[in-house]
C-alpha cells in the first residue's frame, strides 16, 4: 500500500522558546513532516535564502517563530527590529506566493495600546507606541497586503519552560533575593507557549478557507498584573520572596509598555473551538517542567 505524502511544516526560529515548543509537540503529529530552521540554517532576513529553502522543501505551512523581541533594545536598534519583524515577513510571504504554502505568524499585544475596561478585539484600533510594537504592526501590514493565505496570532506575555522569559527570571531572582519590585499597573494575561503551539496545530487541521487572512488574539484565560503574576509564580514554586509593587512610570524602562493587554479571544474560540486554560493552570504545567 502506498501512503500519501506527509504535509510539510517549516518552523522558523526553532531555537526560540516557541520554536522549541513546536519541536516537542511535533513528536505527537507524525502525520506531518516538520522541518526546523534556526538563524544559522535559515536567515529569514536574507531573501535569497528564504526563496531557496521554500522552493527546495515546498512546505504546505510555514510557522514563523522568528522575531526580534528585545523590547527595550529595539528603541536603539530600530533598523534590525523592522528587518526581522517586517521585511523578513515580506520574504516569507512572497516565497509562499511563488512556491505555494500558507503562513502562520505571531504578533503582540503591543500593537494595540488602548486603555479600556473591555478585552481588546482584533478590530480595535492599532496604535503601537514603541519601536517594537511598530515593527510588529508593520509585519502585520505586510501580511494584510499579501496575496497568500495567512493567519496572524496576537499574543500577550509569552513564557515557556525553555529559554529566558519572565517566569524563569522570577524563579531565579526570587531564589536569590528577599524582595523584588515589580509593576502592578500593567494588566494582561500570560500565554504559555506550549498551549499556543497546540492551538496552532488545531488551526492547521482546519481546512476551511474562511479562517485564513485573519488576525486572532491569543492568551490564556483570566487577567492579572505583573506583580500578581510574580506572586503566583513564587506561591506555586514555594519561593519565599516578597513582592513590592511599583508603577510603570517609576520603573522608567526605555520602551513604552501598554497598560492594558487583556485580549478578547472570542473570535479564536468561536472559529476553532479551542478551549483555553486559565493562566494559573498553565503556569502550573510549565513550572512542573522547569522543576524537573
């Protein structure tokens, strides 16, 4: 019996925290052939490299986990931020147009920056205030103007058991210090990267054309602030570290941070019938891996 060929998924940025989650998750999806590329094996800012890779492997889907995410450094490295977060998205989308394939991309809550009492919807005004947010919005615009099938997931407060992120930083600092000052006037919801990767695989398995060419918000359920997020990390990890609250203004970071990042996920859950975990539950799942 001859089996049909497997659909091919090319994952860029495979050494990042989200890319590593796809590496882990791929073991459960044997019906797909996964190709994992890193900055060393595929520089998405190099148009020729992108075209050569896509023409050679002809992926059915490209999952673009590569991104410039150094929010504060972007203020002085704007050219690099826009190169990775916008120009490179153009290379990937044009390669999809030339050689086939659908593109799944990830953006950020930083594209909104509206202070409201209601969860932010995909149709709300985009008005990024930082270089990072503007570069990510520029990448979204590239997709909107392309002629390919794409999905863009706007994500808030991403973390994982892999690499550097807020959760792992709090575990390290909380174990070293008796007290930490953390802002409590930025409100949002954490996103466990493993949940996000799983949601993407659900999306890929839905063939309806109407789900493409769309922005979707994604995070875990509920809302919190950074100080309370840290307190929950310490509580679940049995770390005895006091959290002293401070304000965004007092913290005085180089880049502007949105004060309201609570995202409405109704469009995503209605479209894909995805059940979202509460953020505390997903944090517990992540911490179980960090501790092993």
